[in-house]
C-alpha cells in the first residue's frame, strides 16, 4: 500500500492532520480540490494525446482495461490484493467508447455490471466523475431512458461533458450539485447508481435521505462504495484525521453494519451488501480491512406491477432471475414467447423492469408450470402468487387436464394453488421428457400436480 500522501496533487497539503470536526468541516472543499486536480490532469493528458491515440494509463484513471491489477481506487491510496470480482470493466463492455472516456475511472467497482437496468428507465449517478458509468448505463436504458450524472466539481463536469461529446451519446445529462442536496424533484428517478463516492460525503445520512426522496416508490439504490469490515475504531486517530486519506476513499468509509443501518434509518428496505473486492491491509491495523462492496436497497412501495407475456427481450432478465433463484435454465428458450409471462414494475418514464417470471409449457393436454422466480427485492408481495394463479387460469381456459411442476425448494408453497405431491412415475408422456424434467435431480426434485376438476384424471 502506498503511503497516503504519496500522490497528493500539488497545492494540497500532504499532511492533513486536523481535529475530527475540522475533517468534516473542510472535507467538501478538500474533496472538490482533489477531484478538480485529477480532472484537470486527465484533460491535459487528453490534449497531449490529441488525435494520435488514446489516453495513457495514469494516476487517477484506470488506464489499460486489460490490467485490472493496475487499477486504483479513487486515484490511489489502496492497492488490490484479493480480487473477488475479477475485472471491473470488461473490454467488451467499454468497447466503442473513445479510449480517453473508457480509460477514466476513479471507482472501486462497476455498478453498471451489477445492477439490472431496463430500457426506458431514468438513472441517477451520484458523483459521476468523468461519466464512464453514466455512458454504460445510458446504453442499457436505451433512447427511451435517460441517465443523469451529478457531481459538485466543475472540472469533473467539464471533463464529463467533453467525454459525452466524444462518445456521441445523447440520452445523458450532467448536473452540478451536491449528493447531500440533490437538485432533482421527489420521485423522479428509477435507479440510483454510484461508484466510490458516498464514502467521501461528510453527512452520509443526508445522502441516504436525499436518495430516498428522489427515487420513485419501488425505486432501486445500487451503488459500489468502499466499506470497512471489522472495527473502524481500531484505526489510529492520526490516520482518521488525515483529510487526504479521506479524499482517497479510505477513512470516510462506513463499516458494513453502519451502511445498512444508515439506509434503513433513511427509510430504505431490502438493504444488502456484498463485498466484491478486498484491499491489502497496508497501514490498517489488524482487525479492520477496507473492501469495496455492492450495496443494494429499495424504496418502499411497490409501484405499479403488471403482468404481460414475455418477449425475447426479456430473456436476459429471465436468466438473471432464474440464476439468482437457483432454478434451471434448461430449455428456457423453447416455449419462452408462447408460454412465459413476466411481472414488470413500471419506471418513472414508462419503461418496465422485470421483477418476476413464470412459464407454462404445453405438452399435449398437460401443462408444465416452471421457472416461478421473483426478484429478491420484490418477494413477499404477492408477485409469485399472481403469476401462478394467472398461469393456472390460462391452463384451465385452454382446456388442459392438469398442470405439473417440479420443485426442489418449494413443495410447501404450491399446495395453496391445489398442487399435490405425486410419484415421478405418474408424469404423463411429454412432461416426463421435457427439458426441465430431464435436467431435474431425481433425488431432490418433488413432482406435483394440480388436476382440474372438470377434466378426467391423467
Ligand atoms: C472517487 S471519484 C468517483 C468518480 C466516478 N464515480 C468514477 O467511478 O469514476 C468521486 C467523484 O465524486 C464527486 N463528489 C464527491 N463528493 C461529492 C458530493 N458531496 N456531491 C457531488 N459530487 C461529489 C467528486 O467530484 C468526484 O468526481
């Protein structure tokens, strides 16, 4: 680990020892000054590269996309020892962006790779820096959606706007403002992303309550940030009072429990944190370590959820839901557009986000109910129940004799819909050779059937 002062921009005091109250009083100006200097340096490198090539890797930017080990977090201060998440930005994902745009990241992860974004959504990036995550999110939400990058540093905004011009991406906007006082109306955003920024804020609880305010009911908070594991109180006072260490995304970080409690305290629900990278201990004492984590939460309130037939565009969301739920993907595509339905939550600009899935495959006069999966953030709110009921209604209306299902994990859930356990030998022809049946583990999967009263038994 480098010494914290090693890469202090010129003009910034290398030794920032101050009493804690001064750390918080002056921190915003220190942060602005540091990131202003990094943006100016990036601008100079871009000008030097001119038309003859990309921006070389340099302090403050992740540079070579293929060399994840060279990546810095917030422009230095920690080095990576135990990469949990692999590379942050896949070469293919940043493909098509000018080298200088793709090569400037001061983040500690890639929130756009971790969050689900769907066409038409409105996304807000807190502390957008040079704009890389804004541009990647903009591709995902498409022309019907929009991504807004918010940053308080003029030089960063200038860099981001120049990057926007070079990248030729229209559905983005960069706004000047403070993440502790977001200049957007209530309920105007579907998804908040952020990359290594909230740790820099002096008043995190204001950031969380502002994030909650601007999200629509049911809106998602999905950020990457530095987070301490262990006891932050073990860190020496001298280090905690070092403003440069704060500006480098180290000492302003919250402990895992503090992060989740802060979100809960602001009014978020379904909060979770997954460590994606662990940094070398360096000067940190035993008993505490710095990580970057993917933090997710949701604003309460369902927002309108509607059911609609699945289309091939829903396949990526369907695969994600099934993988998250540990359900098989075998034969998913076979009857996807004929037999599957999705539950979708409507975004602020009218786009929809897939939060639930259920399929009914037809095999002669029998149906196979499969792939009943709901996004963890939407569980317990009747989404699965509505999907299953409507699939059974359709099966009845289509004159099917019975609907079958295989389940490893939920044999106690389905009896409420009229399903009963049966021996696998009872599976009728067609069902017994379906891809899901063929792929299911005979030892653990339970076969269940709901027979329709008016129809003769199978
Ligand atoms: C570590 S950089 C991360 C930039 C970008 N998210 C990325 O991944 O490259 C932090 C950015 O957040 C901005 N920032 C820090 N504190 C802020 C605040 N309170 N309000 C708005 N922007 C802030 C800085 O100007 C800087 O651009």
